[in-house]
């Protein structure tokens, strides 16, 4: 919130006496002003750094199983910005809803790496079951469910402590995991038992098992939570559709050979399936549950992920160490494939909040002394005031930053901070009797925004009209004007 301070004249100004006065009054006034520093009519400021929505970006985290690392793609430029070493033979990734953490399963080291997206470094490693594969973060970000293909169970990670709090037995060779939008159920594909385990997240127990096609792998839930799409089959690839109201299979859709990864668009209208043998992606219309088009991509596509706005699909190509990009408006691959690490498998896309340095902004009138302060009471004061803002970060001045000066209804000016972090604005004309002035720094990629406001209140209590510009005087303690001096 903005800080607002209102400061009236000294107590002596509230006597309700006549505005009359003569040469003795002016002489005393000149002597008084000459000995003190004044803030020409402005109040003491209260500066408050105001955090606003931080700068955000959308990033794709690509898991490279053969090079034991994660490539980070900036989706704005479609370039790899950094590569993060993780555990042994990483397989899949999931990003938290707030974009602060990425969880990566390491099949070879039986653990999960946790990446801090602010620094893109691994902050901890969590031991889980044997050969972890797929994983998912609950919609509230509190838990991660990890399918352990080697131990036939699912590990539940508490994201607050990054420790395993429960282990849930499921079917034979669990690989894929998906959660309903309300977070109430988790669906786990069991490759060798040809079924899907349904976990109640309130009790962390399996409530039902659904038979599906052979070797189920990828799994995705529609945004409305009514259906689950599961890739099944190898050479005769298909997608099995489950109705979540009854937890029964409603239809099977033929797709390409070797279907693995699957994703549903944010609007729920389409499903994209990576066919690892046919080197293409099948696009399913969810209204008819039929394939409407097939898109050629790179070699050996393994996983698919869609951007939060639904405009792009990213496909990992394990056979040529690239990521293909699909435009969902045209359902065609666009641009050149993006080179990543070796053997890319899983991919997760999310909006990441970039940490920025807090700033502090203060605001006051330009100080004047002696005769200049008296001049401010005359024509110059009536013509305008000078606002002075100072911008700092961690106690140090910030230079070269634009500061906007405004009133409640008027944009006054914009000035750039100097080497001392100071920016000034001359108010072009006298404002209303009660005026609040605001200075604002909009922020940038490195520094957070901040704003501060101060208010000026004119006295109507009997001081001479000239003194209406002296409210908020910085007076030497003990120095006053007596009633006798006002005659």
C-alpha cells in the first residue's frame, strides 16, 4: 500500500485570528524563515515499497535421460537458456503451480531432484522407490505423486518438507501419473498389468482398478475432470478414454505406432499424442474422439507438453536430441527443432516467477533555505512546486530509472533518476488546497516496482495567505511565533 502522511502548520496556526498584518509581520516572517529549513508546503513522506506482480516467463524443462541433465527452454525465444545437472538417468518432470519448483525423477539413482526455478539449481534430492518414472504435482502444490516402476508403488512427497510421507501399492510396473483438476484422484498407468490404479488423495489408497489396453503408458486428464486419456498398445497404437464419473472405459481411439506421451489442451478441445515409432503426433478432437490430423516431428518422439495459453505444443525427440514445436492454430510443426541434451524424454512447461530486488521510493519537496524559501511564498510558489523522489535498492541509489509523478487525477511529469537515485518534477501550477502527490517506479526485469504518496493540506485558520505555502515547516525546536508578533 502507498504511504500517505498529512501534516498541517504548527499549533499556533490554529488560533482563528485575522489574516491582517503589516510590515512588522513581514519583518518577523523574513527573520524566521532565514533561520530555518522549510519544505515548501509538503508533508513528511511515508515511503513504502510496493511489491507488484513480479516479472514472469514461460519455460519448458526438458529431461535428458542420456546426459543426466535438464535443458531449460525460454518459450519466448525458443532457445536453451541453461542446462541443469540432475540425477542418474532422469525420466520425467513436473512443475509446481506457482512455478517455483521443478521435480525430476531419476530412474537410475532412485530419487527425485528438486530444482529451484529462481536459480535453476538443484536444491535437494529426495529418495523414493525403485526406478521412479512418471510424476505429477497436485493442483494445490502441496504434494507430488511419483510412480516407481521397479517397486510397483507410488511415493507421495510433501512439498513443504520435501520428504516422502506415504507409499501406495499399485499395479505391475507403474509408469504414468495424472491428477484430476480438483486434486481428489490420481490415475496411475500400470504397464505390465494392463490397467490403471485410481488413488483417493484424501486417504492415499487405491479405490479402484480399471482394465485398459495393453501396456498403458501416458495419461492425461481433461481440464473439466470428466475424462482421462491413456496411451496404449505398441505397433497397434491407441488411446483409451475413461469416464471419471464411472471409472470405466468409454472408447478406444486408433493413433500411430508406439504412443507414449499425451497432453490435453487447456481448453479441453484437443489431445496431442507422441507416437514414438511413427515419428509423428496424432491430434484428437475431444468432441468426436477421432484423430483429425497427424503432424510429422523429429525422431523417436517421447513426450508432449502444452503452453499455459494453449498456443504451442513441445515434443521431445529422443532419437535426434531435439524438441519440435507445434503451432496449435495450424497443427503444423514450426521452426527448426531445438537442440537439447542427449536422449530427451519428459518435458514440463510452466510459468516461472523471476525474483527481483525490492526497491524503496521516498518523496518530498525540494529543500529551500533563507530568502529562497520566502520567494517560494510569492509568485514562484504560486506558480508551482518542486517534487523530489529518491529510489534505492538494498540501501543503494538506483540510477537511470524512470519515475512518474502524478496527482490523483493528473500526470505531472516523468524524470530519470541520477547517480544519487534522485528524480525531480516541477509542478506547473498551483494545485487545489488539498493535493496528494505520488511518485511511482514501474519496476523492470531486475527491480520490483515501488510507489509513495504525500499530501499537502492548506490552512484556513487565519495565517496570512502567503503562509499557506509553508505548511509542514521544519522548525527549530522552541522557536515560535507569538500572538503579539502577528500585529
